[in-house]
């Protein structure tokens, strides 16, 4: 067990859980959420006690959490209070990176403005699903197929016009959908940090350290030069523990009885694995090949043992049901099956209350 792994388990709230899922979200700032259930479990596994999916969904329904394209063109779950200032740092870069594809789709500023006006009118009456927004596009004479609809919504997300907020609840299955709402109506005004770029780096280190400016560049999607500037501007608010390696100045308190060697069932795209330029500290080359990202960009749900990737697991999220037990795929025969079963039961308890 290395000191780095122990510190990362603590920073990620895996051995120092937050009191609530919202507290976990505030500590992490943003967790990857393109697979909606996985993003919610990322908060659940970082929360004390017996967190439930229902509790995370209630935070979305109250407007404390939202989901949108915060960085790298990727959906993240983020505290609503932090969204505007984060997009002030990442939004322009995301728009520039999408510009070429949007030109191929015939999306220009005039079309985006037209769609924004129409969506504002429709959403003034309440939230709408993505399918409903696509229907609205068709009524406007805009074909949403071929990723055109997705990119129009993306353009409004990154501009801070739309967010995904309330959960579309289902009685017979776990919900995998949210309503799109107008950010200005859904998210209350909150003060921006004095230096958003420095704040971005500090908050990343708080939730992900030990980490470097290069790790932050990968996670944030910012150029390395901007990431290094952020590190320099935020240096007084973090602690340097090695050459260019930082941890938060205020460390979360480890839970009584927490065990760095414990087996944990991490979700798809979990921050503990995905959010570093160099992932070799927590996974072997073989494990990385088996977990991903694969050619399709997917990162599998993983089993963590002693802070390193030791297996994968699958469940029935793909069909929106959880009637089947999760299936473990150990990469190492020495992985304790009882510990794996206990980790998967914790997930089952989380998802069973929806």
C-alpha cells in the first residue's frame, strides 16, 4: 500500500465519506455522469451510512445538483451553486472544440439563437425530456437526427442556458432520465470565486489529490499551460508534498474503522480511476486494458482492492432494471469473494430504494 493510494482514497471520500451525497458532490466538485446511474452511485459510495438512490434523486429534484457538460465535452454531476463559474472557465474551450462538428451539421450562431428562443418559450411552462425537445426541433423544421439535436442541446448546455435537473421518476424501474430546465430559473444566483481558474485547481486537488497540474489539465480539459497557471495561482491554498504534486490543505477526516485494503465496487467512469493523466498508480497495464477506456470510450465499473483495480462488475442498468444480481469479474484469483459480495451488496442496497 503506497502513501499515494492511501491519500487518494481519503481525498476521494472512499475512506473519509461525506455526511450526505450533496456533501460528497461539493467536495468532488464534479463527477463524471454520462451514465446517469453510475454518476449517482459515485456520490453514494462517497457518502456515510446507508445512502440511497432516492436521496441522490431528491437532491436533483430540490435543485442542489444538476447534470450538464461542465468540461471535456462530457456530462458531469455538479453542485448547482458551482456551475456558472466552472463554465466561465471551460465553456469557451468546449465550444471551440465542438465548432468543426457543428459546422458539418449545419449548426451556426443563428440556428442556436433560434433554438434557444423556442426552447425558452417551451421550458417556461416546465421541464421537458430530451425526446420532447427533439419533437420541438421537428416542429421548428429542424431534423434532430445525425447528432444535430444532441449538438444543439450541447451548445445550450455549455452556454449555461440549459441544465438537466429534476429526475423523471418511474414506479417500476430505476430512472435514467432527467428533465431539461432553464438554468436561470432553476439555479439561484450565487457569488463567483474571486479567481475562478485558481478555484478550479484547488477544488480538483481537494477531491483528487495527490495530483499534478498535468492531471488537472486532463481532468479539466484545459491546455497544460493554463493548468500550470491555475496551479501557480492556487498554490497558496493547497499543500505540495512532492515535486509538482499537491494535496488539499484541509484533509477529510478518515472514518473510524476505515480500511485502505477494503474491496469497493466503483461505478463506470469513476473519478478515482479516470481523472488522471497517469493512471498507473491504481491500475496495472492489464487492468487498464480490461477496464478501458475502450475504442467506444466506455470505462467499465470496477472492483477496487487495496486501492488498485482488481476486477470489473456488471449489472442490469443497460435495460433500466435491477432485478438481477450484479456479476463480478475478478482479474486476480486472490480477490476475496466474500469481500466482493459485500461490496456489491452495498451497491444493491443503494439502488433498491429509488
